[in-house]
C-alpha cells in the first residue's frame, strides 16, 4: 500500500532532513553540537537527534495571505462603486476614480468617463475660488471635512450640488475624496416655496392696506356725518328746553341729553378704534399718546411713554403699522399679563424705528402655547414682516414681557428679509 503525502507534509520532511544532514554532531555521543550566531547567542542547543523540531510552512496559506489585501480592496471598491450617492477621488485636480452614481449625475455611461478630467472643468467657474479654499483646508487639516454649494456642468447638463470633501490618509496629502449630493430638486422646491411665501405676504399686505383704507373711510363718515348729526340733535333738544317748549319734561330732556352724550362718545371711540383721525392730523407720537391715555383711563394701568420726535416723519404705512402694533401689544397686556404698569418707547436707532412695549406681569410662557390669544402677537409679526422688520419677544429679567419691533424708517424694504431672520412670536401669555 502506497501512502500519499500532502505538499505541506513533504515540505516538513524535507526541512527536517536538511536540518539533520547539516547539524554538527559529537562523534562520541552522537548528540548535536551547540552553535553560536555571529552575535554570540546559541541558535541550536545540544539535544538528542529525536528532539529536533522541523520548520513547517504551508505555501497555500501564504498565498491566501498575499491575496487577502487585494480581496479587501476589491470589496471596498465594489462598495464605493455601487453606492447610491456620487463619489469621486481626485489626485491634485484630476479625477482618478468616479463611481457609477457620479457618472449618472453627470450624464455619462459610467464613472470611468470622468476619469482624467479636471474637477475645475466639471465645476462652474463661479465656485472655483470656494472649491480651492476648501481643498486647501482639507489637505492641510487631516480628518476635517469641507463643504460647499456649487453647480456642476458636463456636456450641457447642469446640476446644483452640495460637495463634502476630505483628504484621504496615506496619500501624501494630495488626494481628496468628494461626496456629491444632488440638491437641484430641493433648491427648486425651496425657491418655489419662498416665492409662494413672498406672494402670500404681498397679498396679506394688500389685504391689510385695503382694510386700513376701509377703516379710514368708515371712521371719517362716523366722525363727520353721524357724529355731527348727533351733535346737531343734541343742540336742537337743548334749544327747545331753553325756550320753554319742553318745561313739563325737563327731567326727561336732561336724561335724553345725557344719553346723547354717551352715544356721541361711543361713536367717537368706535371711529378712533377703526382709524385714529389724529394719526392723519397730528402724527404718530400724538396718536400713541392718545392710545396710551385711553388705555390707562379704561383699565387703570398706568402707561409710561417715551416717544422721540422722528424727522422726517415716517410714511403712512409705517405710521399705521406702528400704531396697530402698540394697540395689539396693549390689548395683549390687558388680557393676559396681570401687569400693574406698562412702558412704551419709540426711537430711531441706526436708521431703524425701534418700538418696545414692556410690562411687569407674568411674562411669556416657555415653551410657547398655541392658543387663540396668540393671534395678537402673530398680527404684530405679520405687520413687521410686511415692512421688512423683525419682531423680538423676551421675558424681562425682573419679570414681565418685552415686545421689541425693528423696522426700516421708510418702510420700503418690505419683503427683503430672508426667511428665518426675524424671531417669531414666542406665544401669548398664559
């Protein structure tokens, strides 16, 4: 019977035979003689021949170890190639690798079509300076990511993208990996949304303006026609009482005159609420003063005013907007604040009108509540937005709430504020 040996077993036997043949032995005992290395250390101790340990090496395992790095590299390359997001690697400014998604993004059959091209020919010229800056930063700061918005162009195809790039390690800081996200659709939807928001804002501003004009007309008619008619009726009744025609009903006449006075006052108040005529006749400062005095008289809450003279006077749009904001803020104080005093200030600061209304009440809730009482603050927000201003809501350190509105003097900057610039209402008071 012939026993076949494996290749590994044959290598072991050969190594053992070579070790036996070349090992010096003592003629008297037959044991191996210890030898020393050039450095002086024993590399073979004396031992019986049967104790020799053969050197074993399996060539198949060595081949597997040599093939393992290549296998890992192939798996990683396949993983990047099949990634759903565009990725390319650039050495200097030349593309050395681009995956399938990058080819699809640029409108080519595969990412290999982009290899060899300069990244500056793929990125539009307006983004070159920012791209160079981000590349230099990434190469000089290993492990940090650079980001930029850019437009890619290839074979007449343009895409808006967001690029995240970082330097690859062990490449002498000359190679960068760039992950490219297509944001064309997202940006288009954002622009459409912003356009709709601006259109809604203009429509809202037109509605407010039309409503204010209608209020002005009704207030003028109430004041001029109904108010004058009631005053004339009061004078006629008083003349009849003095002439003796109504002597028998003097008590009743006095009651009628008192009631007429109440009706005239009510008409004047309604007209003033609709549109304060003194805003047109005397200006913004006097109108705010009248509003504060009326508030104190009706609710018994003192209002301290600090209204500076504004030259030149603000436009009609700004004036009525400021007046309505003060009105809404005072109504909010009356309904929710439980305050004992209010401070109203209006001044010019760095080319802007700054209005502040502070109280010593319970303050604004945190987090804000969603209630109908919040609509007053939302109205202030909308008026500020319509004129390019911004609203700030804070709680004072010593208690109470603070409403601050900043807006351009001329009111011509309407709709120029970018989304998110103003801080919206924090909610009505509880």
